C-alpha cells in the first residue's frame, strides 16, 4: 500500500465520521422536536379539556336553586385556590356541592416536574364523584364585586361576588433540554343570574 492510499483511507474515515456525527445530531434534534411538539399538544389538549369543564361549571353556579331555604348563597367557599358552590348537577331538583382545589406537589411524586400538582374537582350529592386533572402548576382565583374591586380572600360574604377570574397553567411532567412544555389560560366570568342573593 502506498502513501496516497493511506491518506485516502484516513480522509474517507474522517469524512465518514463527520457525516455520521451530522446524522446523529439531526436524529437527536428530530427526537427533541418530536417530543416537544407531542408534549406541547398534550398539554394544550389537557388545558382545553379542563378549561371547558371549569367554564361549564361556572355557568351552572346556583343552577335550579329556586328559592331553596337551605343556603344563603350558591357560592359556599371562595378562596384563592379553593372554590365551592351549589348547583343541581344531575338535574334532579336536589342541590349538589361542587368544589375545586389544588392538591400538594407530593400527590404527583412520580412526575419530574417539581411544580405540577393535581387539581381536584369534587362533587358531593346524590352522585359523589372526583375528577383529577394532573399537571397543573397555577390555579388562582380572584373575586370581584359589582364595582370591579378585588375582594380579599377568603371572601367572607360570598354574596358580594359579581365576577370570578381564574388563572390556570399546566406543564408537562417531563422536561426536554431543561424545559417543561406549558400552556396558560385565564378567564374572567360574571356570576350568572341564577345565583340566589339574600
């Protein structure tokens, strides 16, 4: 073998190695982009489902209450991360209690995201039920009176609540390249006319 043959072999090995490194890097970037896209879509879908449920519930505060004497307000508890109201959820003319509250981070110990929690939606009545929405990092409630003033929490006189603002953020349980995929949603909703005020 001549000297030029050795140079040809060494050159082709270097070029082949560079091509292989480039392909591996492209594959890594493709995997990262696929994961990030999938995680982003998953978080956005979960946030959409949760926000639709919350909006639906806000529309039902005090639903079918009539002039029931067993409560003074459809909103029972109004705190910054805990909310309970009365509604006839199953349309059987009996008031049910619905609550939302954020659990501790220890409830999601299997997740690598240190900030995510479970948002619980609990129904108490003829059909007790609990829904769990995972990956919630922010669930904050702000209450306003009819003059658009923010009410301090916990709200002692829930009859003063005219609007509720909900701030919600969800994130993926795993990170890719030191980033958790997240999505944010907020809404300010007037309390419907079906809330009994006394």
